[in-house]
C-alpha cells in the first residue's frame, strides 16, 4: 500500500532524519584505523538512544545490530563484528534506520578510514552523483523507472561501473518497507507514478566492477560483490512534493539547499 504523508508525519520523519545526520557527523570523527565495525555499531546505538530514539534495524527480521557496516567489497547488510578491524583506506558504508517516536528515517553514508585511494574517491563521487541524479527525477508525475534510469545511465553507461540490481530502495513511513519499490535501474516512463506526499528511499549501490553480488555470507546477512571489487552506497529518505523532491536526511544543508523541506 502506498501512503501519502501529512505535514505532521513528514515533520516527524524530518526529526528522525535530524538525529540520523547528527550520528553521521559524529561518525566522521569517530571512524579511523584501529577500531572495529562492532565499535561503530556500539557508538551508533549509544548515540541514537541518547537522543530519545531507537535503532530501527535492531531486531528487524532477526537482525541483531543497530547498523549495517559494510567494508570494501561488502555491498550491504554487513554485520558489525569485533573481528573486523578497520584499516587505513578502508571504505565503510554505514546504513541505519532511526525510529523517533514512531517516525522513521533510513539513510546510508560512506566513510573512509584514514586516507582514501584515488579509485575509492572516484567511486564515492560517482555513487554520490548517481544518488542525486535519481533524486532529481523524484517529482510529481514522473515514474519510478525515471529514477532508476537516471542512476543506471550515469553509473553504467557513462562511467562504466555496475549498479547492483538485487537490493533496492523502497517506500518508508510507519514501517521500514512500504510500496513502491525503488530500483536503481529501469526504463523511462515505467513503474509507479509519483505523487505528492510519497516518502521513499533512494539508495544506489555502485560497484567498480561487476554489478552482480555473490552468495549471502554464513551470517545470513552480509553480501559482497561477485568479483571482489569495491562497492559504495549513499542513501537518503525523501518526500515527493509539488515543489520537487525534499530530502529528510540531509548531510550537507549547503549542498542540499534546494532539496530541504520547510513547513
């Protein structure tokens, strides 16, 4: 079911997004070589609960952690572990959901521990740009396929990278996954038509190499690239409005000035 959100609901989701952004800014200083991905998860849990919110991923479908921390060739759903030591140059994708009094925000930000290699910086730049090309298509009257095509055309056709097909964005609201599904590939003019009040996530996962993923790890969650290449992800929660897409999880208000929701 597709639900159209009221201004009150959007305001609640924005409040959840504000906590999310505060967490990511804190992680910018915290993530460095020598910590473990379990440390990242513990830090996130403490931050979220200290801000009168709960981690939406914790216990979701049996998941035991507050975040997914996916390192290097992990595409997504990386389970935090005391055995995964962060090294200089590692690429960390931290994906989490904030539940603030029943309002949800879902976002992923990519961090580098220490000094990034040139190929890592380029992958991050391409993935970030692909996200915003998708966001620009999230306007009233467009279709879901317009979002996917914009991402796929840039990342694959222009830049020669691979866009993951198996894991996609989605509607979000009182529950973590609502309709519509939001793939990061597609055809112009196909899919659900966008309406004002829809809240969705756009979260492209872009691989340097093959777009395909390998088998899920023995932990039941972690997914890696099929060919061992690096993978990157950025994600925002946003609302479709008559004034264009408005990001509810803005990491950089100057960069996102035209996408900010005000009411």
